[in-house]
């Protein structure tokens, strides 16, 4: 029995016609309203008039590749669900996809039931986000680092301005809200718009690692963030002039012993 279509579409961006149409047929049978596109340009034109969609992307697209599409989508829309369905199954490929902003990364041939569950979860998030008002935050980190989530900007104590990706701003805001106390992996998952059971810790590790290096490269200062093994991350007291690795070693906590 075909279920009633939800109040959003699923957009498949795949340049292989047979794969594209087969996946569209299967998802439509599970009750989704499906649109298909063979390249990014077609998909962008559709988004201009129908932005309420969950994107299913292949990486190896002709023209603009899926990673670039994902980065563009995530930089412009915090609520859109993005899933990679690709033949690229190496660990580095998966981490690159998640770092670009994807909510999930599946390797072909995919488990259709798994994909359906992911799409429904992301669709629920999209529907909920449509009723929420964005609340940009401008706040001080340790009195010297300034985070402006509205502009997507981090200002270091020596005045260097670092442009943040959406994921970077979301994670920093979550840490800031804890005022130096540990922010758990479940809370970081929520900050990124993921459910705890769908959350991948490697994504956060990659985001923080690249941000630390970028901040140090441009400002010469260490981003005051520390990982706590088996717990999450926390903001640290500010220290000038240190290499990023001096401020990011893992802490041994009671939760990580025994």
C-alpha cells in the first residue's frame, strides 16, 4: 500500500539515469513525493521555487560535484536534510562528505529500509524547523573570543576575523552555552540537527580539527577547546601563542576509566 506523501519532497541528484529512476520508484512506493535531477544546475533551479526538500546526492556528478553541492546547501539552509548515496566507500570519502555538512553517508548498494528511515527523520526535522524562528547569537567566549552566529564569524583576541561554516558556528554555540562545562556528544549531535542515534563522532572531530588549524594559521592563537574522552568537548581558559595541539589533548575523566 502506497502511503500518503509527506509535506516535503525528496530530491534525488544522480547522473546515472537507471539508478536515478530506480531509486525514485522505490522511494515513491514508500510514500515520498520524489523529484529527480541529473545535475546541480537543474536542482538549484528547482530549489528556487520549492525549497522544502530533503536532498539525496551522488558525489560523482558531472559539472559541480556532490561535495560542492552539499557545502552550498548547508551554508544557505540549516534545516535541509542532506544524504549522500554514493559508490565512494573509503573512510576519507565518508569523512569528507560528513564534513561538507551531510546528515548521513550511505554507500551503494544502499539498504533501502535504512534510507527510508533516515529520510523520514530528516523530513520531520525539516517540518519542525519550518515553524521555528532563527535566533542569531552574539556572545563572548572567555571574555576575549567573540562568536557572532548571525554573521557566522569568530573574532580572536588579537582581532582576527575567522569566517565559520554553519556546522562550526553550531558547535561553538553549543560549547559556549555550557560555560566551560563538558558538552556531551548527544548535545553536540542536537546542535548539528542530528538525532543521537544517527550522530557520528568523527564528523565533530574533523570539524574541530580543521577549525583549530585554520584559526592558528590565520591568528597564531590556539582555539580554547578540549576533547574529553568518552564525553564530548569543553571550552578552556584562554592561552595565547600556543600551537593548537597544546590546547586540544584529551582529558582523562572518571567516565573514561575502567
